C-alpha cells in the first residue's frame, strides 16, 4: 500500500481516478476506506484521495491529541501528491482537521465539504453528549479503551428517533472501528476545535458546504449552526432520516454534494 513520509509518520493513502482532486479526511474511529462506494463513484470523474490519519490503522504512530497536527499532515499530503488545490471532504473530527487545513493553508483548498464537525461542542454539550463523555471516561479508567470507544460511537451515531447507526454496521466494520480505540480516544482528548476562533472560521474564503443529519444529536447540529452563522454564504444541506454517520447511511447525498462542490456549483 502506498505511503507518504510526513513529519515522522508514513501516512497510508489510497488514490483512484483522474481529474480535479478530492481529499477525504475521516473522523474518529475512521480509516481510509470507511467512505465505502462513494470513493469509487467520484473517481469516475475525479482524482480521489483518502488516507489513514496519523495514529490510525496503517499510518502507524503514537496517538496524537492535536487537530492542528492532523491539519498539517493533510497539507503535507496534498503537497507531496501534487494534488492542490483540492476539494476537501471532512467528516466529524476530519471536519475539524479540514477547517484547520483551510485556515492555515487556504491555497491548498478549492472547496470544502464538512459533515458535522463538532466545533466547540464541548463548550455547548447536550445532555446526551455529557452523559456519553462521562461514561467514556469511566470506561477508560475501569473498563477498556474498546468499551469506551463503543460507548462514544453509540452516542455519536445515535438517532434522535432511537437507536444508532453503529449497531447496524457489519461486525467486521465495527471491529475495525473499535481497533482504532487509542487514536479515537486521543481525538476526544484533543477537544472540539476550541483553539480555532470564530473569527478564523469567518475568514474562510473558499466555497463551503455543510452536511447535517436530520436525526443527529443537538450538540452536533448546533456546532454546524455556529459555522453557518460565521459563514452565511455557506451551503446548508440537511439529509433526512440519518444521523452523524451520514456518509455511511446516505452515500448518495455525500456524492451529490461533493460533485457540486468540486464543480463549483
């Protein structure tokens, strides 16, 4: 599998297709191919790149609780692959990474598609988020990192109508996600982008599309509202019937939004 050396880590990446570049950045408990068939569909007309963030799966490194570090990795990857400016798609913590990338390296980003980055959510927790994060810390101390990660994922992918997407995934996918426990918990330790100011968000000049699940927890929905308030020109797409696991639950909506962003629509 191809890798690129970036500041002390060999970042594993996957690439397919030709055309204008699209970079996918996964969130907590993710990996390069968590996006499923969306990558191949977009590769029919674009150069599609996805990767394991530092500390995840094949990008072997000690867990990193630092979204700016992840943003610098994304910048290094785009430069090393001569893939800039790119349409950048970031999901959850990958959305925080994408925001860091466009703030510090605006020349590398043509357009941004972000799926519920939990910007400043720890300052504005919902009751469900508070309960989940408290349980995560208890399980880390008295249980196991895998159990703590499972508790987090069941909250993050929960539906306001009941249930959660994580429990509906194939067991093999669940296991892969839980295997990322050390890196996932480091992401939680990194916070929710508190180091990024709303003034920095408001200064983003590239086109931005915000995707939101219609059944997502209010803490995640409100985080997107904060971004939209700072960026009134951003596009806002709510996808009915899905939650925070939107890329897995509604891949067609993700592909359509990414195609529009890449085309400048």
